[in-house]
C-alpha cells in the first residue's frame, strides 16, 4: 500500500529530480519568452550599493536570468550534498532539491538576479561548515570558514550580518562554541572586510568600506506589509503552512532521528522562524530573503514528505502539489 501512494512514488522515484528539473527549465524558459518585461524591471531602491555596482557594470540585463538559473542550480546541488554529508533525511534523497526548484519556478519574479541569491548560496555553504562543527573539540577552523562566507555574503547583502547572531547561538547549542572558536568565527567574518578596507584605503575611497555598515544600520518601516506584492504574500502564506506542518512533524517524530539530526533540524526550524520574523519586520527585504527561506523550508518539507507514509500525509502531498500549480497560475496571471 505504501508504494501505491502518490506521495511515496514521487519521493522514492529515481526520476523525480530529472523530471522536476526538466519541467522547471521549460517553465523558466517559457516565462522568459512570454514575459520579456521581467528583464526590464527597474532595480529596487533598497538594493545594496555593491550589488547595484555589479549589476550595472558586470551583468547585462539579458544575462541576469541565466546567472540566476545557474546559481539556483548550484544551490540545488549543494542541498543534495548537504543531505548526503549529514543524513538529515536518513537516506540519499534529492527531494529537497526538487522542492526547492519548484518553489523558485512558480515565482517568475524570482527568476531575476537579486543580491539575496548570492547571499543564499553563501549562507548554504556557511551552514555546511556550521554543521561540521557539531560537538567538535577543535571547531575554530569550521566556524572560521562558516563565518567567512557570512562575511563575504554580507558585503553583497549587508543584512546577512544579522544572521551571525543566530549562528553563534546555534554553535553554542552544537557544543562547538569556545573562546577559541568564537575568535575564529570573528576573524572569519572580519576577513572580507579587511580586504575591503585595504582596497578602500589604497584608493582613498573609504566610503566603500563604510557603505555596508551604513546599509546594515538603515531600517525601513517595520511591519509595513502593504509593500509586499501579491505574489510575495501568496508564496509566503504557502511556505508558512508547509513550514508549520513539517516543523510539527519534526518535533513530534524527533525520537526517530539521531540526536545529531535533531539538532540540525532544530537549527533549520530556528532559521526559518528567524527568516519569517525578519521578513515581517523588514518586508522591503523580502525578495532577498526568499531564496534562503526556500532553502530551509525545502529541507524540512522534504524531510516530512520522504519520511511519512500515512493517508493524511498523502492527501496533504496532493493538496500541496495542486496548491503549487494554482500558485504558479496566479503568479502568471498577475503578470498579464
């Protein structure tokens, strides 16, 4: 009976990821041809200074969707490697990557290139090293590399620095935070800024060095959710429902996982809650935070769908697929 359910056929199928990749690629190409105006959407005023410079001088408008597609593909690959290395879903599953591709595809506005795409990739690599530090007696090196990528990403998207607070708390919960590893984390975060300071000082352009800190301390109107577009509200509501269901499952069925795996899942739950709160407080950064929110959500939801086999979970899986299709149709309709 288990194998006859659609949920288990999809999650255990070896052709699921190739099929999803093909479907997403076709949808991506189709939307780019049907809605060429997406490539001409003006840059938002709240985009970080360094990111605006990269977009203006290095990337022509037509290349943004291609680069964005490649970045999402790299993120999908790292999601598979993350699960293979740490066994979050207790098997060599690729469901989390398929889910991530679907999330991104149903939002044509996310096919453009944002600073948050780079920040999400840097954060995912940072999470890998943070997980490696779990209960390590000599974790300074792992935390150094973890915070190095946080620092690199924060130059492009300064608000990423805020996540270092969560990283420190989680390192403490992973029993890898000592005075030495804390100093290693601090040095890792500072290293990109040392290079930035050297460049700014040498060329007498110290404003370049101050710019990320100024942008980090600049806050928009809090809880001003009216600024969110309809497609952003729709995908946030969809992700919130899936997150609640998957998080409840992780907590309720946590005894089935190893202690290490439960710690990883709890980190992903904390990260997702943190992201939802940050989007609610500063909705003007929604576009940049959505890629990272989809990363944490895709792992949790993949964990839920792969490891459940009840009738209710199968019904929820079907409802989720139908809702995702309707969400894609709604987003297409808003572009007409």
